[in-house]
C-alpha cells in the first residue's frame, strides 16, 4: 500500500537501484486493484500481460540497460484508448465486444518507455459526462469517499491514481474531462496544448477539442509522462510539429519571482461556493508573497464558453458517432424492417441517454434552418474567446482559476438535471475552446472532506510554465499527499 | 425556447434514434432547457469576427502514398455478422 502511494519520480529511483522489482510493483498494483474492486474504477485488468512485461523490464534492468523513468511502472489508460489485446469499450454497450485491432500512438509510446499498462479505466460513455455516472458498466466511486462521484469523464483514470491502484494514468479532455475529475479526486491532471499529444487510436468525441493527457500524483510526474507521450505523429491530421522540450529536465526553476499571473474577475464572479473562493484566494496570496506579480486581465466572454462548447462539441459528436451503424462493430439486431431501421434499432439499443441527448443536440444545431444561428454563431464566439486569451497573454505568463465551481458532489445528486451537470465545466471548457494547455492540482480540502483544485492555464505550448508554477505551489504551499 | 415533440421526431429520424413516449417527453424538456441556455449566444455581438475557422495552423495534408494497412481479419473480427472476410449488411436491393 505505502509503496503505491509514492510518485513515479521516487519509485523509478527505487527500481533503478534494484531496491524493488517491477514484478513486485505490478503485483502490489494488481493486489490493490482487487481490494478496491467495489469502486468500479477499471473495466478490464491486464493481469497476465502486465506481469509478463514487468519480467521483461526486470531482465533488461538486470543486464544494465539504460531505461526510461517509466520503465517497469504500472499505469492505467482510459477505455477510449486502443490497445491490442484489450477491449476498447468507451464504457458503452455499443462497443462492449469491440477489440482494439491496433495500438494508439500513446500506447506505443508508453510501452516503448517500458511502462506497464495494468488496466483500462471506466469513464462516462463516449466521454460525455462530468461524473462518470453515464458509464454503461456502472457508476465509478470516488476513492476518497465512495458516496461521491469521481468527476468525469476520465473518472476512472483519476480514481485509479487517487486510489493508489497505479502510479499514473492517461485520460482525455474535451471540456475538462481530465482536470475536473483530477480536482474531484485530489490528483494532478494536465490537458496539453491541442496537437501536442497524438490522438491516433483514441475514439473521437469532438475532434477540434479532444486532447489526451496524463493524470499523476505530482506535478513532476506529469512532466515525466508528457515527455513520453508528446510529439508529432504523421498518423494524425492535427498533430503539431513541435520540437520535443524535455519538460522534466527544463521546466523546474524553484522560483516564481517576476512571473506574471493573470487574474480575471470574471472567473470569480461565476463562483458561488465560499470554500472554493477561499482556497483560490489563498493561492493568489501565496503567489504574491513569493514574488509573482498578479496582473488583472479581462476575459469578458468567458461566461459564454460553456454555451459555445455544448453547440460545437455536440455537433462534432453527432458527426463522429454517425459511423456507429451496428454493421462493422456493435450490437447485433435481428428484428428490423429495412436498412435504416437496422441502424435505428442498433443505435437505440447501443447508446445510453446522455449520448443520445448529445447526438440530438448536435443534429439540431447542424440541421437546416439552425446551422447559422447556432453552429456558425458558436464558432464566431469561439473566435472572440480565442482573441481575448491572446490579448490576455500579452500581459501575463499564465492565468489562474479554480478548476471547478464546487468540490465533488454525491452520486445521483445532479443526474436528473443535465444543464446543472454541464455547469461543472465552466472553468475548464474555455481552455479547450481556445486550444490552450492547463493543469489542475490540489489546493485545499472542503468541509465535506473532498479536495479542491487550482487550474493554471498557459499560452499554447507553454506547458513548462505550468509545471514550474504548479510544482512550486505543491512544494511550498499545499501538497494533498502530505495532509 | 421550446422544442416540440414534432421537432424531436424530426431530429430522432436524422439521428437514427428512436424514443418511446416517456423518453420523448423527457428529451423534449432537456433539449428545451439546453437550447434556451445556448440561445444566449444570439445576444453576443460578433461583427468583429470575419473568419470563423479555428486551428488554422493544423491540418497539413499528407502525401497520397500506398502503405501497408491492418490485416483484413483484424478489422472484420469486430463485426457482429461476417462471412468470408466480408461484413454482412441488411439487404438494400431485392
């Protein structure tokens, strides 16, 4: 148990010095997975392949091979990421029997670094949701208190790290799906710049917004993971040709003197929860006291980002999910009138409520008569928001906000009101709309005992600044693992 | 903005989905409240935005080269109904 609470940074030192073997680590991880099965975090556990891979890494290490810090370290991936030998269900009945025919690029990268993928994490169906309650295979429970949701859609990915089943995981973030569950579970979640991490082999939700990123126990571990998974991929149309940065070696300066931190009063105006406000203001005071400069910035249309998001993401989801016809994969249908009815029966049977709602909304905003009023208008407002962020970054290095407007809520509390559920993402969605990177890290604990998160937003490709500020905060102000 | 049942039926047909009577009422209510919320966008002045495209720097076309692809079995393997390396689909032309 205790060994599983360590960071990758510490554990890779122990592995390197042969104080522990990868097989021992993987067995500890599998044991913990069994003990915490009631939380419904993982859909699939890769027992045999994990132990086998761990043996290979131990053998390589015994021969004196130069290995990556991730070599031999158990990790988990979200169940919308393809990995040969596993199912990729997206937590949907539609894909219950779908086996990955190929590896996602991020899986190749993790495996090439020697990371041991021990399981695939439950999620909101097709990544649509903010609580992991839309998962077709049961609700995921927050390991810090099982009566509460872990957030979503990467609720399983955040819970597996917070619950010490593994050392790091991969999630995907379309409107906050890495950062919001990381905040709810008290771990570190990074949504990288759009294009920095390949999405080849990752099931698409909203292609202009989706991004893969790491969930870890510390900020430095986040940098270690990003070093492994980032980079140009010719297999992906939107992959960015960005020079590798070596985030772990180059980001951390142990100082924030002179750093200009943007503060937008619009973020605070949206806030109703006093505990979230207090922890956020504490963070600002800490940054000021440690030599950073707090700069007032204006983001007047930030409050409209959520409406933009629901129009654009639903439109793209409706198009992306049109390929689910029940012929190439999916739920077989035996009773149908004709080809169209075959599609209708398969889709009606295979998709859950939230997915159907988003497809309907997407087809509404794309349908003739509404396209200009909704889709085109949302694209225009998206551009306004992008311009506002660009202007803001002329005067500051990073921008801070709370990650979520409240701590984790109870299972079932918001499930009947979709709009209220959507409002969870007011702070995270603008980041995707503007294709920016952002990190969420723990910054306090609420009176219900659940963690609160601080979000640091950067300009495009400025992940190293997020890491430096986040690490400084974690070391000198608040570290949930030491509370 | 109220989304009527007729509108829901039209969208369901476009979406290749079906709803029973109970579901119909609930989704009409949900859609109405979500559409009313996103309707707020109409009030925003966007005359300064001339070009609606985003992520302009991406989307570089690749060369049209023949490359090895996945084996047939790997792809066909996921189909609920298949025969001799082909998908089985419902009859379209009698």
